[in-house]
C-alpha cells in the first residue's frame, strides 16, 4: 500500500544503519511489526496475576500417552 509520510530524515537514516535493512520500506515495516509485537506483549503482561491456570502437566501427559497407545493398538488391530 502506498502512503505518503513525513518522516524525520535523520531518524530514518539511523534506523537503516542500525537495522541493516536496505530500503526505507523495509525499515518502516520492521518498526511497525516491532511496535505491534511490543503492544501485544504489554497486553499479556497486564494479565499477570489475573489468570489462574490449574494444570497438572504430568497428568495431562499421562492421558495423552494412554490415548496414543490406545489409538495405536486399535489401528494395528485393523490391519
């Protein structure tokens, strides 16, 4: 998408040097991706302590292994 922007020339040149990107477009896209990622992380951090997950991973793993063995037993029995 083409967009006309008034960007700080010095800041853009510094971003190009720091990033190693070759084009202004690549630098701006990288900056936008980083901004969105950081905002999403902030949202996740704000949930810290507010969400309680009661998960017994050992029990879950045992159930998955049991289910997998049962599936394999059934599959082999139909050969």
